[in-house]
């Protein structure tokens, strides 16, 4: 009987995707869309976390990433142990109120979605630990003195397990929701 349970445990553990990066021992102080302090990933432990990486001035893939996350959530049969987080590449412009407005545009439920920003050093450290690249690709100052810029960045949705370990990565704007749902169910 003991051998049966040992082999069952082994079979279940073999089905878990490999750990890409372990954030379980790290903590990133961030602010959510309501200006509430969030300690990432600690505040989301015990849940599968779906991460999307965006900036609100993005003219192309970021809205598609956000829409894809919403589609995944809408197709999720039991969302109780899953939380969706949007992490900005652009903390200078993406203040909590800007992120809140962005969430409203996509009609995202704050019980299931959190969008976060923070100081540049913390955001850069978090993105680096997740192997996410974001850099300014075009910069201009308008006649009114407003800074305008666009960013080249990684197009990704990532899944963290309930212990804050990065386990799966997908193309953020191109992956089919059903593939991401399969990953969520694997991590459950």
C-alpha cells in the first residue's frame, strides 16, 4: 500500500512543469490600482497567479494581452484559486489611477484582477527576475513639453504556482485561452 501511494505521489509530481524561477523567497513592494500596498508574490500565495506584462500607452500587443487574460478568466470554470495580475513596464506614467482607469476600460473585476506599479528600481528588479525585457524604443517631446515614448517589450503571460514559483510561459497576445487554462489546471 505504501508503495502505491509513493508511486502515485511520484506520478503527480512528474506532471508538474519545471520551475523556471522561484519568487517564493522574494518580496516586491508594489501599489495596486487603488493605491493599496501589495507585497508580490506573498499576497497571492495559495493561488495560481496569471501574470500579464503591459503598459497602458501601448499601441499594439498590451491591449491584446489584457484581453487574452480576460478571456482566460471568462472561460475558467472555477476561478476561486486563480488571480490575474497585470504588471506595468512603465511605472513613470502608469500610476495607480491610470491602472484603475485601464482596468475600467476592460471591465475587469477587482476581485479577480489586480494591476500593479511601483518605483522604477522595484519594477526593473521584478521584470529582471521574471526574464522580461522592456526598453524605450521611441522618444519624443511634444510642442507642449509632454514626454511621449513607446516601448519594445516581451509579449508574455506567465503562470506562477501557489508557492510563487514561475512554472509556465505563453505568448501573451497569441496564445489560445484553452492552452493557458490547461496550464492553470496543471498547477492546481
